[in-house]
């Protein structure tokens, strides 16, 4: 007889998570809501991550461990854990973050009783590498309007540095309709923007999510690359050497997300109008993209030209 599907799937992509992954796993195994599965996708770690995860998978049948033969980049690894999931709801979990025991219960309760909500998350407390709390953070991602264009306006112009709702509990049926995490910087912001169009975002007022802040970012692990290229390579190793036009890419992907969602002509028109305002706000970044990236694009074209020795 087939086992019933879990209420929540927790997807944990990881690369070299030895220092913190046990703490992260223990925080989920201590949840008051217990009908969940944990899918771990190890991105070819070179430390003790594999050994730790296999030990946990043996101890608790709700944990499934997978290992990539090579590092496929953070974007594909995040998407892989979702595609391996079975739950009605889905949550991404970074290997170094921690959740309070009530986190899943509070979020599932909202999603169960409010069909219009597609993402439920909580306020955040930032912790340092030792796990010490040092800042309560509210990203104000709480959009309850019944009008998609109103929710989208409030989200797209919200001046926040981080949007932690991507680590909330998401209605899997709606997440499945999106392209998930893209292989470009800030693709999680585009994803949350599309989810805002698909339904309401609900923020539980208590800080039940503990996000760890590191002195070094993951993309700084490759000091041989310039920062912009290192960030892109972190998302997808095949991005190395490519022209990114990253602000233009964000603009394009926002437009695509508006086009994907089933909206009335009125709602869709207003969302496109907001994107013209977005361009006005970000014109300096768009111009900088052209100044920084066109020389690289031109040189790349010259090097690959048959007249310069390319064999085709």
C-alpha cells in the first residue's frame, strides 16, 4: 500500500555544509508539525556533508539524500529538490539556516485555512556564524489584496535588500507553474514576484526563521573571478565568461512572469505599466549594464569569428 503523501516537502540543497547542516536538520526534526519529508541534494560536496546526511537518512525515514556527481550550480540544485518533492506544500531550506519548532505548524495552518494564500512565511532573526541572534528583520512581504496588480505594485517597489519569503512554505501546485529559480542573480526576487501575482503572501508576525549571516558569501569561494562573474558562476558554472546584462535580464524576466500568469486585461496592463516605472527607477543600472557588458560581448564575438581562426 502506498504511503500517504507528506503535507510539506522540505528541499535542502547543500554544498560543503559540514559546519551547520546538523543544526539545520535538527531544527526540522524538532518541528511540532511532523507530516513532512526532507529532500537533500548534495552538490558534490568535498567535506563531511555526505557522511552526515547519510547518517541522518538512516535514522529518520522522512529524510532522502541525493548526491550530484558534479557541482551543477546553486540554481539547478535548488530546482532539483523541488522536482524530487511530493508534498502539498514546499519549503526551501538553506543548510545553514534554522527554524523555530513552531515554524511549519504556523505556516501550514495559514495555508490550510486561506486558499488565496500561496506563500506563508514569518519574520526573520539574523544569526551569526556562532548562532548568536543579532537582528530582527522584517521584509514587509505581506500582501493580502484581492487585486493582483495591487499586490505586484506593492512588491516590485518595496525597497528591501533581502526577500526571505522565498524560504517560506509555498503551495506546490502554484510553484510548479513557475520556472523556479533562474540561473541569474536575484532570480529569487523574480520568482516571489510571480508568486505575488498568483496569490497572496502571508507573513506570520512572530520571528520564527533564523537566517545565518556569513562573513564570506558563497560566491567569494572563487577569488580568481571578478565579483560579477563569480556571482553568476555560483548560480550556474556555465555562466563563466558570458555577458550577463543582469538588470536587463531582471526586466525581461519580470515581463515574462507577468505574461505567464492568467490575469484580466486590466490587471495585466497595470502590471506592465508598473514595469515602465521600474525602468525609470533603474535606468542607471540598465545603462551601466550596457557600458560594462558590451565590450565583453564584442570581444567574445571577435574571438569566435571565423576570420580570427574559429573552425566552426
